[in-house]
């Protein structure tokens, strides 16, 4: 490693500076004030700052002077110059004050490597420097980036002991820290304890729930925010739209869009990207395209969001055309952009095109494939029925395959009936860590498809003995400012009698159209009649019945399903869209299905 003098040749030994400065004919304080003024008013770039620093050394201004050091460090941090430079200056200051300590902690909090901020706080304590109201917000910001809740709790306790917890800036930082660390409930508890809550506090707690998979709570808080006459800003709208996208709450998202137009947030790039993402994730891809076309400013996130939206909605060709347009405009795609491109190829069965894009990603754009890109290639091969080729690809991967890679192969084995490879994939998953409920379910389904009922029972017994619970399937629909959830055989709804009557009517009309229940989807050792009954009570079918009962004829029906839609429901939805003249948009675990007039946008390839 280079010495300090070689890294920064204009930095001289402090004792030498002092000896030279003491021999000057003019007052030292005058030169210090002049250099500080130069730092304050002339340091508009890193290069100029270093010139001023060199000027101060040439005129023998000692860096040990706390005032000069304080202003120099503030300028370094404000210009986002390397923190190694700031730390080198800091290490030469004689008795730095709390402002300088805080500036250093802030600098690390805003840098990529935030952990030195915690070490600085420890050294500050050892130096008997008392923190002030600015110390903890900067420090908690650093901890939030590290997502180290243990350190966060420790600093929380110290803030209480030092009497700073009641300050609104500290409270806001604590809410943000707990939310960023994945502890949305703790963030909300902290929020509830605040006697006064500003917009920052509301944004932190709403975003905390939205980011931690709790969209319902985020929407409830947003509603409560309006009751307390707190006006949202662009950050609030991003969190709200993210929650709406997670729930598939399109109607609420549209109202948020109207509000954005009304108050002028439509020029906010981040809010626009969130709006575009909302429409794409709710299956309104044409609305997403309109938002994209009307955006005054776009970045690579905008292009990527639309591209991925087109891909998951079944418009793979359009997604690839959009990518070609991105290239024509000489924009630089990101690694996430290529995840969208490969996803489009995978869900459209374009194997050769997928491998061509995969090669170009590294050869033309210099993007080294990550595990996500390799996962897309395995999915591409698996969906196309090339399961053996997918396994061979895994064997030749330059990266160590993770659980998602093997799970993708296992899913392909079930769809295409490759029992031997399926058992290999399951064995590898067992080696990688504790049981994931989905892995057991996939293996159980694989055995059931081969009518190996004794092996199915063994898998289920293993799940029970290891305390692994299967995640229940559910379907969500939005109606009248509310999101309704249904599970298989659900009779908890107050309209359940009417819903089951509608289900019986649907089945009767579908049979007239030639529908025959696909009982191959029921992977259980039960009678055929029981299988048919079980199929008719799938959560997405109950959701369809609910929407047919409660919405006007011709109204589109949107359903969010947490699992992959089964073959029987897919066939049934195609016929329902024809019989009832309804457009049905289903967002399942992996993609969108747009059912119209008896056909689906996926062309039966999913």
C-alpha cells in the first residue's frame, strides 16, 4: 500500500509545516482565514479542492488547525470525494470538534462502505467527545444501509441514555433504520410513540411496510396520513404505488396517478417509474406504455421496467423490439435489462434468440453474467422441454448454482416428467440448506405424477417431522377500494352461498362448451369425482365467481395468484372469457395471462 505522502504528494509532515509557518513574516491566522474562504467559496470540484489544499500547504497552513480541518473535510464530503482522503485529513487534526466527527460519520453514511461510521462513533466515545443532535441521524443512516439491526438497537439504547431519543430527527432515523433492516413492526411501534410526526416519518413507515411485503399496512397508513392532513410528496407516492403494485390494486393506483397529475408529481422521474411499474404489474401494459411515452425524462430503469412488463405480460416480441430501440438510441443497458430480455425469450420459447442475447450481453456490453442470468437460461431450456440440456448447462456454469437454480430445474422436471433428474435436483437442494416448503411440494408432485403414492407419503411425513408447512395458495381481487383474498374452498365470505351457486352455473355453462375437468392436476390419491370437486373450488375460480357476481357485464376481471395457475384453471378461464364476454387478467407467480374470447396471450406456453 502507498504511503500517505505518495498517495497525496502535497500533504507534508505536520511538524515540518509548523516549523516553516513559524518563520513567516505575516500572521498565520490571516492565511488560515484566507484558505478557509477559498475552501468555502471556490471548491466547486474535487480538482479545485485539491488545488486549494495544495495552496494551503504551500503557504504552510497547518492541517492540525481544527478550523481549517473542519472546513476541508466538509468540502471533501460535500463533493463526494474519496473518504480515504477525508480520513487522512481527519487523522491530522488536533482535537477535532463534534462538527468534524459528525461530518466524517455523515461522509461514510453516504458512501458505499458505511461500516467505518460505526467505528468512528466508538472512537469518538473513547475520545470523550459528546454527541449532539446530528450524530445519531447520520449514524443510523449508515446502520440502515448495513441492515445491521443489532447495531441499530445498540445505538438506539445509547441515544435514549444520552437524552436524544425525543428529537424528531433521531426518531425519524430510528423508524427508517428499523424499516430498512426488515423490522416493519418495530418501525411502526417507534412511529406510534412519536408525539409529532412529520412527512419524513410517514414516508419512512409507509415505505417500510411496502418494502417488507406488507402492502395492506402501507395502504392503511397512507389513508391515515390523509386523515391527519399530511400532504404526500414524491417519496410517498413511490411507496404507495409500490404497495398497489404488490397487491394488484389497480383502481387505487389509478387514483394515485390522478393525484400526481393534479399536484404536479408527474415530472418526478422516480414517481413516474413507480407508476409505470404499477401498470405493468397490474397487467395494464398499454397504460404502462402510455406513461413511458409521456415521460419528459427517462433513465435505464424506465426502459427496463417497460421491457420486463412487456415480457411478463406475454408480449415478448414487443419487449425485444423495445430493446432494439434502446440500442438504436445508444443507451447503455444494465444487467437487470438483460434479465428482462432473457425472460422475454424464455416465456416465448425463443431458445436460439435467448442464447444470442446472452452472448451479446458480455461480448458487446461487457456485462459479466450473474446467477440471475444463468437462471434465466436454465428456465429458457426447461420451459422448452430441454430438461437434460438444462442440467448440462448447470454442470458447466462458471458460478456455483444456488437453490433457485436447482428449484428451477426441479420445476421443469415436474412439468416434463423427468423423475430421475428431479430427484438429483432435490438432493442438491437438501445439500444447500434447510427445507423450503416449495421444494417438498415440487418433489411430492413429481412422485404423484408417477402415481408413487408411498413416496408422496414419505415426503409429507418428512415435512411434518421437520416442521415445514406448505404455503397455501390464495387469489386477490380489488373491488370498491378494497382488496379481497380467497383460498381454496373458501366459505368465509358473507356471499359464499351466492358464490358457490355462481361456481355451479359456471361449471354447467363450461361443460356445454366442451369443458372436461383436467384431473391430472390433482396430485392426490382420491376418487375422480372428488378430484373434479376440488378443481372447481380453486381460489382463482372462487375469485372469478365473486367478480362475476359483483361487477357489471363486460367489466375486466383482474386476479393476483400467488402460485402458478394450473392447467385446468387455464382452460376454464379461456372458456369463461368467451362465455361471459369478459377480459380476464391473471397475474400468477411467474407471468401474466390475458384471456380474451377463448384464448390466452401466453398461447398455452407458460
